């Protein structure tokens, strides 16, 4: 009985995790846009010209570091740009 409850719990947990990941990917691709120049140090979503991983920007508002934001928000932020700047 305990093994079947454990298996059911594990299966439900896997489905929830899969659903959350799928929803995040759809949200990132559909209703969001890359916004450059507004990420805090270490909070960027992807690579920069000087690093290859998310979370590796070295300074606040680094002009080549971006974060996903809902469409239309980036242009309202000080320093926000839809394209990287140098």
C-alpha cells in the first residue's frame, strides 16, 4: 500500500513539474520579449557577450544582458531596449 501511494505521489509530482516547465516555455516564447539593459547583476536570463550562462551578468543594467518581460513593458523602463547596445 505504501509503495503504491509513493508511486502515485511521484507520478503526480512529475506531471506538475512538466506542466510548470511547459507553461514557462510557452509564456517565454509567446507573450514576452527580451529586454536589454535592465537586469540586475547575476539576474540575466541568458548569455551576454562576456558570459555564456544565465545569471552571470557582472553589473547592474549591463547593456548586453537581457531578461524576459511582458511585451510592452521594456520600452517603459529607464535604460530598457529591445536590442543590445554597446
